[in-house]
C-alpha cells in the first residue's frame, strides 16, 4: 500500500513511468475539481487541429493524446462515433450535413460554407 503523501511515481517500475502522460494543467481549469470542461476543451482542440490540417492524424497526434488522457473513454468513444455522423455538439470534422440544424440556419449550415 502507498501512504498519504507518497509519490506514486517513485513506487512504479521505470518502464511504466515512461508511458504515463496526461494533459498539463490549464490556467482556466487549474482550480476546478470537475475536469469535464477541461476534457471538452482538449477534445475540441484536437478536432480543430484535424480541421485545420485537413484530417492529418499524424500532425494532431499530440493534441489527441492530451484529449484522450484527460477524458473518460466512454466520452471519447461516443464523440468519435458522433463526429462522422454530424451529431457531435462541438467543432465539426469531418464537415457533414447536419439536417437537425436546418431550423437554426435557413440559409444553410455555416460549417459547410467555405
């Protein structure tokens, strides 16, 4: 067992320590116990990276690692399914038709305009 105040990294084998990485703290979320907004922000930054690089996963690998390290697996799995279907509530990539927004944008979905 590890007592209170013990550095967990010092009790782990070196090989395991090499692979343990998580997103660095963010000033906007540093004092928050609930890290859900930080997760949401990181995931949308990853999607924005995909959008600006035309879907280049390699260029966005670091952003993906930051998002997936702080977000629960259930959330990222759900969002990864929602994005291609146009159902993701955040930043869109790939950009797909979102007919459920037709009432909000009578002149067409602004994400589909270039």
